[in-house]
C-alpha cells in the first residue's frame, strides 16, 4: 500500500514540476516599440535603443553623441547588423533629404 502512495506522490510531483515549467513565461529581455524603433530594458531599468547597441557591437565601440545609426532598408525595426550604418548626424540628415527627394520624383535613390 505504501508503495502506491509513494509512486503517486512522485508522479504528482513530476506533473507539478512539468506544468510549472511549461507555464513559466519566457524570460528574455523586455522590449517595446518606441517612435517606430525597438527599445530594450537595460540592467539599470532604462529603455535603450536596440539599433544603437547592435551598431556598437558591429563597430566594436561606443557610438558618440554626434553620430547616428541609419537603417539602410528604411525599416526602423530591422536591426540586422548588415542593415545598420553609423554616420555623422549632419550627413544622415542630408542623405534622408535626398531619399525623400528621390521618392517624391519617383526615382530610385539609395534607401
Ligand atoms: Zn536614416
């Protein structure tokens, strides 16, 4: 009789553990979309732009204040390292002006 009780207890415990593990939410980094960009919550509880972090990993250093990260395909949420380009803010502004102009005149510009 005792052996059945023991077997039942072990089985119940196994099921409980199994369901607890299944119900656990994924514990990846918290993310949100902010002004069309992907942000993640850092260790200090502050929202950071994901594309800047990816770009920093790509260039292997910090991205300085006057520089921006451009999304080559125009999709702000495509943070593939290949889609990101670090450039001075002034050059970035000029480039977007040119892209807008090209779109307006239905020409194929660099996007
Ligand atoms: Zn851009």
